C-alpha cells in the first residue's frame, strides 16, 4: 500500500511543505539578524501554551499561539530596553517559558501525558483542524513576507538605513515577531517544540554555503527546507520514528553533503587553476 494512500500522511506532507516554507523563510531573516535563538525561546513558551490547553481542555494549538504571541511582544519590548544586549531579552523569555512549562506539566499530571507528541512531533495525530489552521495561517504568513520582502531585506542588514528610507521599522519588527511566533506554533505538530529551532536554522546554514545573493539564499533555503521535511516525513513513516528527529537529521545530512561537495569543487577549481597557470608559465 502506497504511503500516500493514508489520509494522515497526505495531511502531514501537505502541512509539512507549508511549514518548511514559512519556517525556512522566517529562519533566514532571523539568522541574518543574529537572532537565531528566537526559535528556541518562543518554542519553550509554546510548550507552556500547550500545557495550558491540556489542563483547561482547550485545543492546545490555540493556547500555544496566544502564549507565543504574548512572548514575542515581550521579546520586542525587552529588546528595546537592552539595545546593547539584545540576547538578554531572549534569555529572560526562555527562562520564563521553561519555568512555566515545567510547573504546568507537573500540575497537570495525567492531563499533560500527551505533551510528548508536541515536544518531538507526531504525524499520526495531525488532524483536519490542524490542516485547516496551518493552511490558512501559512498562506497569510507567506503573503505578508512577499508583500514586505524588500522592507524586511533592508531591516535585516541595517535598521537605521531602513528608517531613513521611510520604512516603519518598529511596526514591522512587531509584525515580524508575530509571524515568527505563529510559525513556531504551527511547526510544533510536525517537527516538535524541541526541534523547531533546528528546522529554522539548518536549511539557512545550507543555503548560505552556495548562495551568492539574498534572493538566492531565500530560494535555496526554502528548497532545502522542503527537501528536509518531505524526506524526513517519509523516513519517519517507514522507520516508525518521531518525525521531528528524522527531519532534523535529514537537514543536517543535506548540510554536510553541500559542504563536502563545495569543498571538493573548490579543490578541483584550485587544482585546475594551478595546472593552467603552470602551463602558461612553462610556455
């Protein structure tokens, strides 16, 4: 029986592709802005949100979105307070997220037993509601990124210059923080809360190896993200392992493969150049 004949796998792959695109896109901007730890920070607050949902019998995805959005606002507020030590805002919010999550999980006891599925991802538990929510919000995130692509580009490399160009930096920073928060929350169903940060950074690290411009990096990042999720989910199905782990391992293998191929190519080019120069010199 084909893997695509199972409805839950159809849903998982469709959701996975959407998540790979939005998480890779957000990850590129975060990495280039030296904010790659934002994924870890907000994912821990998402865990607290999931625990709240389980304890209160509210769909965990909804409570996770609310808590991560609130956390993203706090990060932006603290980032302004600690301009020269922006990473402190991430450390503070992460500490709050871990503390709240551990307390809520221990308080919830039997109600929070299923939280492991959110920590490492689960393809078998992806529902029709997940499909609708991820598709709707995913399309909105992609549309917003494309609409404000140029503005986000300027902000990524120089916020002061972006302000001089008339770009509403503060408002866009807040909007971007909200998009990242929603992306992390949507990703937890497939990738898992503890591995979301890897999914947002490893494809970026791979694309940077070969990209020669920002647009190329954006395209390559999304390609590597889609490949990682697609191959990882299929491997997860056949090997019966957590999807988050298999996705991250595939993304790392792609990174090492690109580094290896690039290294071999550079050696070949260097060898060829030396040979040509030697022939010219001998001549």
